[in-house]
C-alpha cells in the first residue's frame, strides 16, 4: 500500500508539472511566456533523458562525449522551441544538425577510445532520440498534446490490466516479458475510445477520424516506444533508467512512449 501511494503522489506531481507547463500561457495570460515555460520543461526532461542514456551506455564500457552530447540536446530543444517566436532559430538548428556529425567525428580524434565510432553515435543519439521530439511540444495545440499524454496513461493502464486479466500470448518476450498481445490490443482500443469520446470535447475542429488515428498511433507507437526503451535497458542490464520519479523509475521510463509519439503528433497537428 505504501508503494501505491508513493507511485500516486509521484504521478500527481508529474501530471501537475506537465499540465502546468502546457497551460502556463493561458494561466499567466501571456502566450509568449507560455512557450518559454513549455520549452524550459521540454529542455529539463530532455537533459534528464540524456543523462540517463549516457549513464546506461557507460555501463557497457562506451564513452560518449557527454559535454558535446548535452550541447547538441540543448541546441535542438531550444531552436525548435523558439522557432515559433524567433524564426532565425530554424537556420541555427539546420546548421547545427548539418555540423553535428563531422564536429563529433573530428573531436573524437583527440579522445582515447577503443570504440570511437560507437562513442560518436552514442554522443549524437540522445539529441535525436530525446531532443527532437521534446522540442516539438511547443508546436502542438494544447488539446493535441494533452490527449497524447492522456492516451499514454490510458494505454499503459488498460494494457497492464488487460494483460493481467486475459493476457496469454507474449508479445515481445525478448525485450518485455510482461507484455501480451491481448493487453496491447485492449490498450489500443482504450486509446481509440478516448479519442472518440473525449477528443471532440477538448477540440471540435478536427474530424472524429483524426482523433481515431491519434488513438491508434498512441496505442501502437506508444507500445513500441516502451519496447524500444526496454531494449535499451536490457542491453545494458538495468531494470530502470533512473530513480528521479519514486515508483516510476527515471525520465526515460516515464517518457519512452511519448518520445515516439510526438513526431507523429506533429504531423497530425497540420490537420487541426
């Protein structure tokens, strides 16, 4: 029971911070300040995910260039986040992306490493895996971003309950022994139902089909995002990516599904 209340309190704090960041512009009556606050939250999460990624790959003996990796993550999140208010940031971002790989390769020449190209890839990957999707959050309509967060929670909850009650066929035992096809199907259906019945209440401008598509994406892609992070953790032999959130693990444990969903949500946002 104690663990349950710890998990509940931790999830409540996470939800308040996330939702507060999303609606900060409306709450403060300043949309521009709201973009800055949401971008700051995205940067905080991206840096937390980057730290956990570097810590995990180091367990296998890899030595990414951490200062450079943090710099690239910061560059991508800030340039994407501020592109709505400062258009030249897109040019800075484009130049940064074009130069990331050659700069990292050249700096690697002065570092002692048994696996130089693996270290280069591990240096760059967090910026792409975490920084790019989180940097997209300020672009999304509030209703769309809130629904993505709700659908991730609904998918996790219903997939867990469905798998516990009727799950028999393992989905991907190599990476996540607990996931079943039955539980995953129930989670996806719950996301679609949420899109049909709650989506139009939050925003009636998109058609019901868009909310159904979002539900399918959050259910399917969100599950695959969880499996991707499980694959990473199993490859380095850890149970949780971190312990920043009591009862929930680390940043990557909490945001693994959303990291995969956000690029799809960005595309869907053009239909709003």
